[in-house]
C-alpha cells in the first residue's frame, strides 16, 4: 500500500457514496449490521467508517440508550458520513487512527470495521488495538474483499486502466482493496494480535448498476484509483472512465449490468 491509497479527499467522498455504496457496499453493510445487532451490544466502536454505510445500517438496529462511536482516519469521509446520518444522540464522531485508538481499555462490547483492514499499514497492530478496547467476551467483526478476479467490475476497470498506462499501470484496486484475501494469513495475524477464537464466512453477492458507466465512474473517480490516474496524467481521467465503461458494456451489455462480488466476513472473540 502507498500513502496515496489512504487519501479520500476532494470529490472522492461524494463519488464514493453516490456510486460505490449502492454498487458494492450496501449488501455487505446490511449483513454486517445484522451480525453486530445479534450480539445486542450497548457500546460499539466503528473504525474506518468511510462514508457511513455501516453506520446508517447499524443505527437502525441499536437500543435507544446504546453508545456508538464512529471513527475514521479521513476527516472528509467522516464529515460526509456525519452529514448523511443526521443528528443522533447515540452517535459520537471521532477522527481516529485504528492503529492508535484514543479510547480506554475494555471500553466496547463490539468493534466493527467494514473493508478497512486492508488499509492498515500494520494490521497486527490494528487488530491488537481492537482487542485492547474490547471488553472480555466482546467481538471484533470486520470484512475484507476477496481477490480482484472474484470482483468482476473492479477487475475490468483495473485491466482497462492498464491499457491506457501500459508502462505504469494503476494498480490501486488490486494492490489494496483486493490485496488482503488470504484466509490463513488473516487468521495468523489475528492470532498474533491475541485473538484465538476466529471464524470467517465467505459471501458472494451480485453487484448491480443501471448502466456500464456507473461502475466505471465508481471505481475511477470514487476511489484512490483517481489519485493514481491523475498522478500519471490528470487530463486522462475522463478518458480512462470512458474506456472502462466501454469495456464493461462489451462484457455485460449496454443496459443495466450485473457482476459478481465476493468478500470475507471475520468474527474474532475477545
């Protein structure tokens, strides 16, 4: 992972929420919210909350007197999430680094993180921090994407971008969001962080969009892939987006499109 992989600024948060959330995140957010809600937690910490898709899903399941701390390293994403959520006395917003959480030991019943662990520069350290702030008997739930070949729109976009920049292909999607899928490695790193009771469920969903351009914009302009494209040639962002839309149309059709996505949902008990 490079430093630019963590930069969700400028117009990225709006594109991310408008395009990527319905495309790939909502189904997994609803599943994760239901898993957390089944534990009936009263104190919840969310790390790497992004634009707040899990927050919005989980808040509807929580007790009126629950305490829900929502955090992210990127203030622009956190601001966007807070604006989308609206006032809720149960929710507290914190800019926070998941590797150095500003919370006391044994403060939470559940720590939840959707598609954020891949961005941790030190995953074992991040897992150890989650364990530190969990109460005995608490649970750490998080999700990661499977390999990019199992996530078809992302793969098509990555292949297309490589044809535009063949000598220096932008590899953000393969390198970071889809670069942490080895289940044995995930278990080993959780064990190293102190978790011994780990279960992993692999869930395949269908990503649907109203047109081929929707996923092209989602990935090219709603993720740090945009930063990589603009670093190579800022004038070609729209060109890469158009080429990706054409490639998706060639493979999935000109109308509403659908493709496979796959992720792993991890539960680790304290």
